C-alpha cells in the first residue's frame, strides 16, 4: 500500500510538470494506462491497477450480454431443445462476430469428407 502511495505521488508530480510545460496530459483512463506503459516497471502497482480498471467494464458487459442473449434464446426455443444444443446455440449467439467470420463451405466439405454419403433413401 505504501508503494502505491509513493507511485501516486510521483505520478502527480510528473503530470503537473507535463501540464506546466504545455504538454498534453492523459484525460481518460485508457490514455493514463498508455501513459504509464513505458514506466510499468517503475509504477508497477499503479500500472497493474489501471489495467484492471480498463478491463473490468468489458468483462462485466460481456457477462451481461451473455445472460441477456441466453434469455432470448431460451424463450424462443425452450420447448424443443436439449440443454447441450441450447448451450451451443447460446455460445454461437454470444460470439456472433466470430461465428459470422467462419467459412461455412469449409465446414460442409470437412463434414462430407468425414461422413461420406449420408443420403436418405425415400423408396
């Protein structure tokens, strides 16, 4: 805790000196983290805390997005689906950006190569 106090004190001094020299000082948390990056070994505790603070909102938003997506998927397909299929569809929906980037033709070719001729004989 003492290290963090000293790091904060030194950082304030550096920032006030930069401001008095007319240089740009960081305004957002992300800018402050980028400002600290070259000094991450000197301001170890402060840099670590800013990295956590920058990432924390993203991780909680991801959880909220996951729960809201799961709720939508469950209400729409609740009666006709097993848990494993529901789970797989939820993952696909949550990670929709990544799933849209997948090459479906490659999956189809790979599936057909592994399973051979699976036609259904009607007569």
